[in-house]
C-alpha cells in the first residue's frame, strides 16, 4: 500500500531498501524507523507487542518536550518540500498520538490506511521470516490491530484487505482516496500505471489457516473474530458500530490478565533462578580476582558479609 501511494504522487522520505524477505522494498522512512527503534530500546516493548498496556510503557517518552521538538522539526522540514507524505513503520502504533498531535500543530490532519491480513497469515510470515513464536505473533496481532482501530477512530482512515489490494488495486486505492480526501498523480484510471508494475499476487507469501500454527483455540478464535470485525470496517465507507470491537478489546485484556496470573509463579521461579545464577557468577569472578591478586582471605570475608 505504501508503495502504491509512492507510485501515485506521494512521497516516502529516504525509504529502507528491499531485501530477500521483501524484494520490492519496505517503503518505510529510515529516519522514522531509527527514531522509533531508539525510543523503544530498553523498554522491552516489541513491534507487535501483546501487552494491552504497552502505551503506558512509552508514555514518558511521548511526554518529553525534546522528543516532540525533534519530530516537529523533521515534519516541518518535510512538509516544506513534500507535503504529501507517507509514513509507514510497524512501530508507529506506539507513537500514533504523538505524531497526530505534532502534525495538527503544523496545520495538517493525518489520515490512516490500515492494512488487514488474516492473523494466521501474518503470524506464519513473522514466524518464518522474523523468528517470532506463534503465540506471541498471534496475540501481538490481536493487540496491535485493536489498538490501531482505537487510536485512529477520530481520524480519517480506511481499512484495506491485503488480498483485495493485490487483486484490484485501483478499486482499493479509490476507496482510500474517498475516505481520506486525497487524489492521485498519475490518476488511478491511467493505463499503464506505475502501480501495475509494483504489485504482484506473488507478494502474498502465506495462505490463511491455523493448521500449521501452534496456538490454543481460545487465541485463534479471538483472532478470527477480531479479523472479521475489522473486515466489516474495510467493507464500509461509513463509520460502523464500534461496540463489538470494544468488546473484543476487553475480552483480549481479560485473556491477557488470565495468562499473566496463570504463569505468575513460573515467571517468579525464572527470575529467582536468574538472580541466583548472577550471584554465583559474581562470586566466581571475585574469587578469581582475589586469587590472582593474593587477597583471597579478604575477599572471603567480603563474600561472607554479603
């Protein structure tokens, strides 16, 4: 989708080049990706994280005036030369509100295109190409999909089903234009069109289905119902009833809390094992240093006091 917009009169600043997993290119601005990586470093929060309270982890970062100034200066400089920007990054979900606020300060109302692929398809791709475990991939998809819907509810937006884009990009891009109030250059009815060369049905590397994905039924069922609810949004040009999606969000939060409670003592044992291992390693290092310096007795006394 980002590539289709880039081939239709929009600008992706300094995009990350393609590789073996995505030969056509990622169409993600390198500066934005690097900025978000720096923000997330040390937080423990992943791209498609399964924590429903992940927003609180980055709350302090988003409230930092220096962070806001950095984004504002970068956006302002881009708008001066290329006001029709496309910003794509899987990590964007954690900083959506910040980007929206800064853009509005600059007099720009952002619009959102949210791509929908069946969670089993996305999870199979992440497991195959990005070494993500099945349960983490599926739960992360549910969490981020519901969070994306919530964060963009008050903005111009369009949900697009990924297979529909590959099958008939003109219809899907026309829907994006209507929902976001944007036009395309060259027009989408031009033939041939640069997007014709960009999109290939072979870009769909995975097929939907749970047969090869090791997740509990309760998780795959919730993922299916979440996907179906968002697919209804994709097929509608008008805002629908958000109550079902809100109920799904609450159901996921309850499932997450249940999983945390069920594994609590296991996690505590793991943490204790790590602590003991660290203590043994430190003791061994101190003893080796003492033996090499002839201060073994002194160190033994120190170890005893600890």
